[in-house]
C-alpha cells in the first residue's frame, strides 16, 4: 500500500505525539492525532503544565531530523551549568560539560504549540476533545467517548503517563506493568523580572538550592522571569502537609532559601494556592501489540531529575524514523526492533532519573561530590574517548542510555576507590590518571 494511503492514528497531541506525527507526515503517511483536551492554542495563552524543560542533545538531534532544530533553538535559553545556592546564599557554579556544552531551558507549552502548528503545516489533522476509551489492537481502531471511532493501519499511543492505549494493553495477557510514585511532589513558583526588566538572578545556569531531603530549582524564561519548582515531601515534619499558613511559608523560606525570597514577591500566595503535583515512574513490557505501539511517556514516564523525559521521548521518535529508513515501511519487524532497542533504554533512564534526585537535592553540595567532578573533568581532558562523565554520556552523547548506565556504574566503582584514598582532597592532582584509565578498560 502506498504511504499516502496508509492511515496512521496517534493518541495524544503532546510533545512526543506531535513530533512523531511530523516525522511520519514528512515520509508521506496520512496522519491523524486524537487529543482528549481542547486546543490549547485557542485559549489565547500557553496552557497546561508550565514547568520548564531542559532540551539537550538527544532532543535536538530528533528535532534536527525533521528540520526544526534551528527554529526551536530561537526559543531556548542556554544553560552551561548548575548554580548551587547554599543556605547562606553563597554561590558555586558547576559546569555540565566541556566548554561549549549546555542544556537549554524551553517552555513546555511554547514548544508544544510550535510542534502542533508544524504538524498541521505538514498535513497532519489534529482532532481535539477525543478521549480514547477503547482500542482494537488487531485493526488499530480507536473508540472515543464522543461516539466516534477511527480505523487506521497503525496506531501509536503518545498520550502520556496515563495512556489510554497502555491502559488497554494492561488488560491483556502477559503484559508487564509497574508504576511508582516518589514520596516528593512539586509546586511551581514564579520569580518575575526585576523592576528594570532584567533577570533577578544569572540566566545562564540552572539554579539549585539543595537541602538534603528537598530542593528548589529555577530555570530562566525568555520574558526575563524564572520558573521555580520546589520538590518537597508530601508528608512529614517538613513537608507540604506541615506548611499550611502564610506564616509557615515565610519562616520556612527565610530559613532555607533566604537569598531567593526577595525575588519571589508572590511566594505566600503561590505556595498556598498553586497545585501540588506528584511524580511517577512508569515501566512496561511489551510496547507493541498487534498494529499498535507505545511511545514517549506512555511507555516510560520518568521523574524529571535528569532532564531527559522529553529528550528520551524525542529519541524514541528519532530511533523509529531511523528504523523506518531501514525497513522502508511500518511493519511487524520494524515494531519488534523498535521495542527491542528502546525498552532497555527506557528502563535505564528511569533508574538514572531516580538516582539524580538524590544527587541534585543532596550530593551537589557535598565536598566529595565536587571533588569527584574535578577528577572526572581532568580524566576527560586527558583521555576524552576513554573517560566520559556519566552526565555527559547521558546529556551530550549518542550513547544508548543502557550503555551509559553500565559504563557509569563501572566508572563510579573506580571513583569510589579513588575518593577513599588518604588525603585525596590535597593530593588529587598527583593521581596516576593513566592507571585509573587502565582500570576502566580491564
């Protein structure tokens, strides 16, 4: 069957569903997206979750593949490192990678808007207010709550962590599924531009106030504001549950984030009125059933602490497009290869994201952690192909997530040994770096 005659249905007009539709439309497929929500663009404002996203190499590579990298980078703010704020307000800048390497702060809503427009410009039809309630895996037919049905040659679920397609798969035999909420949730706060119309703090960094069991972060926006996010326990002595009044908010923030308080004029109102949201990790296997397949958060929703949720979903689209180039058309062999490649990587980035919460809220302020980063930077300078820090493997390379975590675990075992040596804080520059590299490649 000719590609133009092949019908593709995609559930979800979010970031991943929209990008997948563009990729398939550019290859000549007849693509329709079904989105359960109204069109966010008609509200006249960027709706939905406003939490900023960190767009990095994997996501940019996928966007470049459909010709959108340059257009989207116009709306990005480069962040070459993290700025650590201690309790006293002292600052410590920690570069993410080498000179010239950076991640990008981008608005989720703004990016989604752009991708939907681009999808429609490429002939994709987006049907809003179509909530999927049932699926036929063998005929790729979707049933919607408004009574409509849609038949297709293939159906993709890009409809997020609570995917309707995955929910249908969960009711079938031999489908493995798990979901896990972490004990912390998040709440957004706003740091507006100054009276002079400038950024209140340095816009060339992702700001972190690490406080052990919780943290505040801030990412810059194009309008000179920052979107701040408090990641905080739901319950306990110090938690969303325990901070209930304006006085509670004022005391807590002045004690723990005092250098941020002058830049948060609506702090008390926003803390008490803005929603508190939960954070979930979803894993499942298989991702393919009949003529249907999961992609993005539908298959592997992760917590946001490695900044890879969107990037990993975009990489799903890129890998799928590469496989389409290899196979020539969407078929059973392509779908099987797609899930064989991506399931191990989805599980790996889920593990990495959970671990990085501990690193961001706690370890970035630890002297041994900072020392490790210095040693790893030196190793990378001396042996750039043989020692790549885990963060760089995940954020700035094409290495599969599953390979990155395997190499990272091996390197961490070596670093644990190095950091345990007597007087390492003083003598680290005199280490036998070649011997360390030899250990990696034993």
